[in-house]
């Protein structure tokens, strides 16, 4: 398949087109968190209530990823990617006109529906471009769009929110979504749908315990990053005492950490996938614990935010893990990875918000995050134990 795809278009151009979609999705997912203080004020709600808007988007991802992937199992991948990004651009554009908190909740839910299916299908296209031993690196290259979003897209949206209004941030996302539609139409290979694909075959992924455990690792272990990132802008302005204009710079450092993580860590994952995943979970727990001690100093919190961002490479690593354990139901498994991470996106802000609402202070999201990362590590231990139980059965006596 690699040679066929390469003969149609350069793999680099295909990955670039897919990465622009990841940029659009990453911008809306993370910029909404950074814009939280602005739209909370505009819609007359407090910060914990505004966090529900973020959870609504995450719920849309959780619901949309399996439903769309299963229903569209027989569609050609390029056509499906174009449809998904068209809907994504439409709903994000409508968010810019949301007149109330209730409308914002509905539109953010609809905006999240295409997210997981897009990443799942785009990941399968990405791995089809390269040899098997470079799968994680190919997924990481596609995910660079998301990490670049945290460096450029999110700070730009945050700056727009501060300078001319938060609604322009969603207009920026809609424009990026439309650009993705054009690029995918131009560069993505027009491969036919798999003749053996079916909704029932995709649903077969749900019969495999390791699929569920891997999804649990992402849903819990990644929640720590979101517990901190959601309230980072508030922490920077309220506790650290930085000017609003400094917030985008720190958010950009988070993105640099994610980008370096997605460039470097997949190389290790292609050699030792599960050890890399376990190491990342412990690394994230330590970085999130460090965050709690750093919020009073702008330089210390910047370093901690960079380290927390590096832990974001867990998404790329678990994407490849799901391909390994899903067998012939890779489409649904790949999409469910983003349901898992957006379960984390809902769980982290919710638990962080509970800690804040109960008066535990601005350090508490960091402690919540560290505990979530350790919870993911416990599930990782279970997954490794199951692998070791099965391995002797497959080896000759």
C-alpha cells in the first residue's frame, strides 16, 4: 500500500493535509480552555460553569467517534475525512454566534462529534504511508498539527479573545477546518473503501479486553493534563500574577513541550511501545506534582507547563497500541482513542473544578492531575500483566 499511495501523492503532502485538520481540532479543543475567562464573562457564568462547555465538546467526541466510525465503515476514507471536516467547520463557525450559555453547550457538543472519527481515520491513512516499524512516528507527524496548534493556534485564539473578542477564536477554527477540506481533497489518496469493512466487524473491537484497558489508560491517565490546562489561564492571572498578554506565551511553551514530545517519544515507542507508555505516565505524574509547587513563580510554572506538555505524546503512543490489540477492527479502535482522551478532557476539568469549588485552592488541579496519571499507570500494569499471561500460551513448550 505504501508504494501505491506514494505513487499517487507524496506521503509528506498527505501527512501535511491531515496535520492541518489536526491543527484545526487542536486549536478548538485547547483554545476553548484558554478562552474560558473571556466567554465566561461574556455569557455571565463563573469559571466552573464555563468548564461545562469544555466538557460538552468532550462528550461530543465520546459519542461521535464510535457512532460515526461504525455507521461510515464502508465509506472511502478521503470522502469521510472531507465530510467530517465540513461538519467540524460548520459547527465551530456557529459557535462564534452563540447568544447564550445554553446555545454554546449545544454547539460545542455538535462541534465535538466529528473529532474522534477524523483522528481515527486520519491515523489509519497515516500508517498506510510508511513501513510498519515507523507507524508511531507517522501518527506522531500527523499529530504535530495538534501540537503546533498549541504553539500557534491557541495563543493566537487567546490573543484574539483578549484583543477583539473570544468569538473570533472560533472563526479562526472554522477557517482552518475549511482549509483542511481543500487540502484533503487535493492530496489524500482516493483509495476505495475496504470491501470487507462492516459495522459488525468494527464493533468486534469491543470484544477485546485489551482494547478497553488501553482506552481506560487514556481516559484516566490523560485526564491530569486537562485538569491543569483547563484552569491554567486563570491560575496564571490570579495566582502567578502575570499580565493577560503573557498568558499566550506560557500556553505556547505548553505547545512546544507537546511538539518535542511528539517528535522524540514515538521513536522510542516504535522500539518498545508499552515501556514507553508506562514511562510517560510516571513522567506525567511527576510533572503534574511539580506544577503544584510552581504556580507562584512565572519561570517555575513555565518549566512545569513545558514538562506537562511533553506528556501529551501519550496520545500518539496509545494510538499505535490500539492498532496492535484491535486486530481487524482498527477503524473503531483508532477513533475510540479520541473518545478516551476526551473522556479525560471531561473528567480532568470536572474533578479539577470540584476541587476548586470545594475550596482546595488553585494548586488542587495539579494534585488531581498527578493522581489521574497514577491511575492510568495502574491500568498500564494490568495491561502488561495480561500480555505476559497470554505470551507463554502462544509459545511452544
